[in-house]
């Protein structure tokens, strides 16, 4: 129950919020580039990269997993564009072909590796995560103890912030006008693949703690929510971060309280965080001052006649 809130619950929210914020930053540029499904594709397609990294290194070391995921993330984007252009296939169809194929290959490899090597490399962990257990894996940082997932995700968030801040002009220009970006010497293709690497690394950093469900949700839902409220990039990114953090906190609270209404004890926090992100998007879709469906409907209603008219 929510009344029994503990430090464990606080860490669950912190880990979820760090993951959500780290996803929301590159997610803003995915939404602006009209590539929202690319985040979904990469989050599924990096599985073969994880499996191959383990096969090569015989270890679940984070750096090997990062490199494997980043490589396959870039390959996903390359294959998608190649199939779309060379085969004259719709981008959405090409994306579906690439990520479903790589996802299936990744599941097969992970299942085979786990059976053959007898290691804890579980497809379920990749898909659903275990954010409730993440605070139990503690690391010592010079006398200060913190969950490993929080440290990793905080590092990824900082890296994403630094990369976007350092290349903000290039990211913005390539998102809104790739042709002008190329003309001015900022390769839109390079920025595109850098964005894909950021998405891939953020995804794999989040897998073990929260699974792919929250990654997919947080890459798209908070930026889409922010875009309904503002059309300016910096405010959009700020609001996306706020929506992502709020979704994490609200999601865990709802995971503790809502099941009790129906006679259950609890439910998965990562799934409820994703649902909370969708709820925030729904509210923005209805109530946004400029784009809200309900607001537009109220404005379209004719004003009542007064008695003096």
C-alpha cells in the first residue's frame, strides 16, 4: 500500500525517473524527425547485439553490452534506410521488417546462450525488467551506497545532456531542415546516426532495470506530450523531462494503490509508469491550450446571447 512508503520505493522512483529522463531527451528529436517508431525498433533490435557481445566476451560487462547495442542500433537505422531507398519500400514497412527480424534473431540467440552457458541472460528481463529489485543491487561510491541501476542511468542521462548541449545547434538544424544542415556543413546523416547511438545506449542501459516497455514509452510519450503544449524546442525538452519524471513517480504510486481497488496487492511498476506516461499524454491531448481537443471544442461553441441582444 502507498501508506507503507519506504526508502526502497523512493529508489524505485529515482531509477524510473532517471531512465525516463534519459529516454526523453533523444526522444524529443525522434518525435521532431517523425521517427517515433525508430525508438521502438532499436529497443527491440539491439537484442542480437547483447547476445553477440556476450558470446564474444563471455561476460555481461556493461561496456561490452553498450558497444554491442550501439553497433546494432546503428545497423538498424542503416538497414532501414537502405531497404527503403534501394527497394522503394515505405519507411514504416522497412522499419518493421528490420526490427522484427533482428528482434526474433536476438530472442533466439539469448535463449540459446542462456541454455548452453547456464547463465542468467533472460529474455523476460530484457522485455519486462525488474525495477522493484533494482535498488537491491548496491555499489559503493566512496562511502556512499547507491543502486547500480541509478548510477548507470544517471551517467547515461548526463552523457545525453552533454552531447545534446554540445551539439544543440546541429541537432536542431538537422531535425528541422536536413538539407540546410548539409549545405552549412553539418551532416544530417552523421547527426542521425549519432542520435541512433544515443537511443541504443540509453536502451541497453535501461534493459536490466526497467525492461523495454518503459523505454519505448518514455522515448515517445513525454516528448509527444510536450509537443502538444509548446512548439519551441527548449521548452519542449524541458517539459518532456518534467513529464517523464512525473510519469515515473505517478506510475509507482499508482502501482501501489490502484490494484488495491480491485482486490489485488500490487502490479509491475515499470508497466504502470508507462501507463502514467500515456495518461499524461491523454491529458495534454484533451487540455492543451493550443492543441487540446476539449479546449478547441469549447472555443468552437457559439457564445450564448445575452438578454440585452
